[in-house]
C-alpha cells in the first residue's frame, strides 16, 4: 500500500467500531514478534493532562541524549502525527510500509478464524514496530481510552506508569462513579513497576493506593506544592522546585499536619538535590500545567532511582523547548 491506501484502510476499519479488550492486540503483536517486549516504556493514563505529560517527558528524555518514541492519539491533522521519534512524525512512506505489514498480520488472524483488529489496534501495532525499527531507547505511550482494557495495556512490564488527573469521562465504558473510572485507569499499574500519580480526589486516590498495595507497586504522589512561585503568561510557565524538607514544612504549617511520608526505603537522591531551589521555565502555559509538571518531575526522579541518567540541566532544557503537536 502507498500512503493514501494506508489511510483509506485505517478509515475503513474504523467504521467497524471498536472492541474494548486485549485479546486482539495480543494476538496481533504475537504475529509481529512481540517487539514491545524489547522496548522501555513509560505508560501514561488519566483524564486530563496526558498529552502535556507525554510531551514533557519525551522532551526531557531527548535532551538527556536518548532516542525517544511517542505514541499519542488522536490525530489532529494526519495519521502520521500520532507516531513520532525525537519530535519528528513518522514519514508517510514508513507509515504506509508498516500499515501494510500490520494488515498482512491482520489478514492472517482472520484466516485462522480470529477477529480482525480495530483501527486503534492497527495503529498501536504499527507504532511499536516503528519504535523497534528505530532502536528507541524509550517509548512514551499514551492510553487511548481508560487503562485496564485499553489496547495499549497489553505491555507487561513498563519502566514507569503515570496517572494524570482523573475525573468523570467515558462513563458508558469506564463506569458511572469516579472510583470505577479510577479503577479502570489504574489498571495500567503493574507489579514491581513504579507508578507516579497526580494528586487525585479522595475517591480516586483511595483506589490508586489500594491498587499499588495489591500490586506491590511503588507509588509516587506528584505534589504540585513542590513547584513554588508558580506563574505563567502567554509564553509559558515559571516556577521554583522546593526541597523535600521545604515541601514537608508546607504540609505541616499550612495543611493541618498532613506531612507527606516518604515511601519505605526512599532515600533523597542527588537528583532531587540538583533540582531543589532552582528556577525553571516550561514552554507550556496554564495553571493546570503545575500538576502536569509535578508529575513529570516525579517521573524523572523515579527513572533516576532506576539508574537512568537524567540531569537537572536536561530537565531545564527539555521543559524550555517542549511543544504540543
């Protein structure tokens, strides 16, 4: 198929609707060699802020010297923009080549009496094949809908999971209460894999905490109060990063003694010291970015604790040039 034919194929398949579950994408990726198992993935779910968190995370990793793929939907202008490496969308030619490859695997499934994958599953498979082809060091993966049964959640061992702010959305599929929706989105958490969560409403926070305990998943709460003197204008956002002690003092003095407790075994890292007390600029503007940036900083701390080399200067550079596509 050429580019036009590939797009037409995706559009035709999308008219068949979608199936919420993981069996089809697992079957498809098995035919494609399960290349996702050879990639280091940061998996992002939530209601608000996913796009910003993905963009900032990828920008910092790129500035740290890592080749970074991003899969983020839906497309705004073209199908290709949902798949990118180091900020550059997949070319039309490579998109067509990979959709052709995935289509063949889909037809093989059909010939065996299995269901044809959905349009989102086809694009997801093509994205993983592309990231593997490009030898990506990291992949920032955004869920399409929900989390637990979202087509991206067939991955088995993410490097880190991220839950941005959760509110009522997709109720016909995810549930009618905030707790039900949080449970669906928290389904991306995996045993032994750290998870960063935005500060959530009590109903959602309780679900996430319970999931972390049951999964043996280390949970980082991204406290936006860590970003002091936060302000923004039409150019972007500005803030200073507080030290752990300064953050605890805020909770003790201003929040009726609700001092955040470090996770068991947590040691203050050199990276946290590097970040503390410095002023940063982020090219994304808005009060809501305060929580998103806090999530991203917590992700970087979690990655550093895994031994991944990320510096405060890479954080500064990545935030300063980040763009939403």
